[in-house]
C-alpha cells in the first residue's frame, strides 16, 4: 500500500534512553476553568506495544489523548513525539506529526453523507488534494484488514455499530500511521462486537508494528489487549505496570476499580439520603426546608376548597 511521505525526524533526534518510547508526556497539567483535569502526568508509551490507560469517567483519559496530537495544549508540562516538542509546534507544523498518528474517535465520527469508500479516502484527499492513482487499492486494503471490504459502497446508516467502528478504524490507518490512538473503542458495543474490536487492536499491533494507546474503562478489553497498563485517578497517575501487576495490586484505588466498587466518599451523598430524611423534610413544609405555607397554599395530597364549598 503506497503511503504518504514520512515527516518524522531521524532517530538521532530522540534523547538518550528514549528510543524505545516514541511518545512521552512530562508534568502535563490541564484545567478547564476551575476544573483541574490533569495534575502533573508523566508517562512514556513503549514502541510497538499496546498501552492501556484506565480510569473512571472524567479522570482525564481522553484529554490526555488529545494532547498527544496537539488538539489541546497543556497549561504546563510537555508532549514529545520522536524527540520533538509537540506542544510547541505551530498548527502548520503539527500537520506533519498528526500524519504519523491514527485516531479512532469514541463515536467513530464517520460522515453520514459519505459512503464507506469516501469516508476512508477522506484523509488521503485532505493530504494529497485529489484522487491518487492508488487510492482505490489503499481503501480496499484497509477494509480487508478490518474484514469489511464488501461494505465499500454502503453508507454509515446501513452499518451496525460494530461495523461503523471498524470502518472508522480503517480510516484511521489508511495513511499508514506509526501510532494509533483509541478513545473508548468498545463503548456502546455488545461483548461479542467488543471482542472483534479487541482482536483488531491486536492484529494491527502485530501486522502493522504500530504503537497503540488505548483509553478505556472496559476491563475485559483492557486485559485482553494490554502489554502495559496505566491508571489515572483525579488527574494523576496512581499505578503503572503489566496486566499481571495490576491484577496483583494492593493499591486501594486500583483494587476498587478492578472490582467495580465505588469509594466511601463517592457513596456518601447517596447513603445520607434515606427515606426517613425525606419524610422528615416533607413534614417541614412543601418546599422541604421548613418554610411555612401561605393560607391559600395547597398542602400535599389536599384539594383546595373554594367559597362555594366545591373544589377549585
């Protein structure tokens, strides 16, 4: 399959000791208004391996991914790809780095008005500006890799959710990326369709020799595809290691996550609200805060009586 011209720096550009980690972040900090999402995250992603980033919703997993390709800029810290500071690049220079990455968005992000062929060819047209002689072969090759060549003339609305994810993955790899980013790749899929996506992640790692970074809270998927695992909690790295080390972890945050148990702090508000509390609130007044009712205010379960003695 013909691929776009490579724009990555020569291997010598990578710092000593970092040749095995093409993607790195150091001291990454990001806030949105008063909400601090990333609080000093430092990570390296091993070359040719699959790293799974785990954590509950809202812990900063997707925000981390977007920093890797410059869709977001950090408030502090740095992002590196093959020794180049990604967070310092202009938008024009970021284009060359982004062509080294494939990104599978959480919802697939296919264009409804385009066929499968047109969706997959879109990155090629964006890069080359016109239909290239080898475009058809490139589109069909990546569709074969995900097992969907027969859908080439269909529209996304004619595909199942799992098929849409696979087409989106074909589009993510059509430029021959060195790194593939997966944002919740099994979200919304049943266990069987999820396993198909997991098998594709493994297949692409081995056949294309890519570095894969998978953000997920799907534990079955995580343990199937991971060579290396990281857990984020409240914007910080709380654990890192092999799948076996995660299973044996005594870290209470990791252990609770793997068991699917909420913390006491997370359950506190729910446990404090009991039926007795609710009944007590009702006796204080209609508004639940003890405010006295006006004479004409309707009490719960009562009907207002008009001057004639009838209901109003």
